């Protein structure tokens, strides 16, 4: 297995306007090794259903591919309304994710190497 080396991360941050302040936006992180991951695709509720998110996701994908990305990744909730947008732009299910969590107070008290007697 090849050693894990961080690539040069690069960010794309397109923003959508509808004749005033920003009403939609997203971020894309390029890892420098061919992967581009969308983050925080958002549209203000008052500006939804106008094609802003579709346009931004498409534009950001074109830009990421021009920057050397070979794979575009977007993570979304399975029942999210936005799934239809992503599928219409050619994205397809690739895997399912599992979300793990624990209470914040347990994260310190149960940290590896921490002696509970000193807390």
C-alpha cells in the first residue's frame, strides 16, 4: 500500500446571487489527487426552486474537473430533497455512511491514556 501523503488542498467557493445578497452557495475541496468533495450546498429558503443549487453544483463540478479532479463526491441525507438535484446532474449512489457520536462529556473523561482518578 502506498504511503498516505496529504495532497495540496484547494477550495472553490461559488456563491449565487439573485439581484441582491448571496442566496445560495457551496464549497468544493480538491485533494490534489483527483478527488473533489462538495461541502455545505445551501440555498436560502426564500430562493429555492429557482435552479440556483443546480447551477452552482454544475458550475463547481466543471471548475473542479478543469482543476484536475477525476471524481466528484457529494454526501447527502438519503431522504433529502436535494438528492433529486444531484441525481439530475449525474450523481449516483456510491455508498452509505454511518454517523457515530457520543456525548461531549464522555469524550474527555474516557479519552485513551486519561486516568479517571485525576479528573
